[in-house]
C-alpha cells in the first residue's frame, strides 16, 4: 500500500470518528436546546416580592381590600372597577405593573410603586371616562418587578 492510500484511509477513519463524536455529543431530550421553547421554571427566591392573591372587584373598603369579587360588569352603570392585590415581601422599590387587553388587543399598561415597605394591600383602579366602557373580554396581566405573576379576566356587557 502506498503512502497516498494510507493517508486516504486515515482521513476516512478520522471523518467517521468525528461524525460519531458529533452524534454522541447531541444533548439528551431533557436538555433544552435553542430551538425548544423556554419554560418559566426558574426558581423564585423565597423572599422575592410576590402577588399572593389578585381579584377584580366593583368596590373596596377603606383599607384597600376588595369588598367582593366579580368578573362581569355593566358597561353603562359600573363606573369604577379595581384589581385588588394581596402582596408579600414588597418594598418601596417594588414595581407592580399590568398590561391590559380587550378582546386580545392591547389597551394600556401601568407601573406603580408602593408608598412604603411591607404593604400587603394594593389596587389598580379603572375609571370610566366619558361614555360607556368598551364592551368585551378584558385580560389584565400582572407583573412584579417585570416578572409575570398572573392574569385576571373580566367582562363588560
């Protein structure tokens, strides 16, 4: 066997070995790849500010608690509704925010900061301007420091 043939055989073996190495190095199905959809399973620290509970209500008491829970409102007669949040581990620097949608289309958003450390009650108020509320299904996506917390849904009929 001449030198040229030996080099060709060695080269072919190297290519096959490289291919086998690539195949063996593919991630297992449990490993997330760039093409897979990321999940939101990143652990949240125990003392991280959080929304423990959230409800939509037609009224609140003097302490900011919801006086009832509702998911359906009258577009002509209901003047103010509230997204009432029960919080934990919140400080003055905690950003509470929402993004609101009507029938799946963006309506508005807001970011608010609590007035003091340790508050447990907070609410966003939605007041009707001139005329009726637009009828339809609303979704309110709630966030704490930009991290998604939960959705609230309600309807104006």
